[in-house]
C-alpha cells in the first residue's frame, strides 16, 4: 500500500474506537481520510465509504487511488444508509455531523442499523438528547473519548446493542445520575477524562456568566425560565464535577 494516512486528532479518536479486524461502513466519509487511515494502519481489512454528495466522493476517490487502496475501499453515493446492503460491515461510523442528523440516519433504516455490531459516533450538537436517543434504541455506551481541537470539544461514542441495567436502589438518585451521564457521558465520567474536566470548567464559567447577566435583566417570564434552565444545568455540572472528584470554584 502506498499511503499511510494521517488524521486530525478528533478523527483519530473516531478511528481509535473501531474494533481491530472489523469491516467498516463510514457514512458521511467526506474526502475518505478515515477509511484510508483505517486500512493503512491495519485496523480494518476493508471499508465501505459512503457520502450523500458527489463532490466529496470524487475527492475521496482521488485520495483512495493515490494511496493505492482501491482493492480495500469501496466508494458509494448514498443518502445515509439507503444504499447499504446488510452484511457488508460490522462497524458503522457516523462522524462530523449534528446529533439530529446522525439520529435520523440511525432511525431511518432500523433493520440496517441493527446489522452492525458497534456504532462509532461523533455528534457535534445536542449530545445530551443523542445519548438519550441511543438508549431508547436499545444501545449502551461501551466506550467514549473526548478531544479538544481548535478550541472546540468533540465527544466520541462507541455504542453496542444491549441495554445497560441500572442496579442503583435509590430510584430518584439513579435518575439524577442518569441525567448527568446523558449530559456528560457515562464513560467519560467513569474515566474522569481530562478533556471532560476542561469542558466542565468551561461550561461552569460560561453558565455562571450567563446567570449573572440574566439576574440583572428584566424580570419577564422568559428571563425567569431561562434562569431556571441555567441553574439546572449548573446543578448537573456540579454533580459531574463531584463524580470526577474535581472542584470548579
């Protein structure tokens, strides 16, 4: 093989959660850098790289050919999983998209989504709702990573089929902990991930600043509701910090 492949830190985190030896389907492959990296590094024996747009797919084709990997990487125009055929891969990657778009891709063809043994996901928005969605689909989060790149935080989730059963006896406390886990990631909290700690600090400072601003604003119903939301979020941040054993102030 000619090329060895190189990735940004956030995309390397995605590739790093793929089970070695697994055939991969990368939905939204863009210019094909992740598929090339997976094959060059010997992580995957073959990748199906799909994208909804012709332009990025043409670029991906150039890059795959330049790396001499046409035998190992199949390129396909597809809207989500529309053109995926069951049995083609064991690992699904959806990265670099909004949480709602990834949710749509997973929910649109549930029988195709169920074909995969693992999902490697990098939602870039509404991560709290996305984690709740995964649980509603019958998935549990097996591993997580978080990258800080160019001033932005990128969570990466590895989900597998099967529900996680909570053994906590106090149901009210269990629900509160689940909410914190949905906000900040059960495995990130469990691992006391160093980038998560930076994220908590950033979120605490921005929430505190917003709270102070709202407290000085008008006493309208809308302002009161927003203040209540911020205070609830700050409570979650504090709980997360306690789980990680760190201090925010």
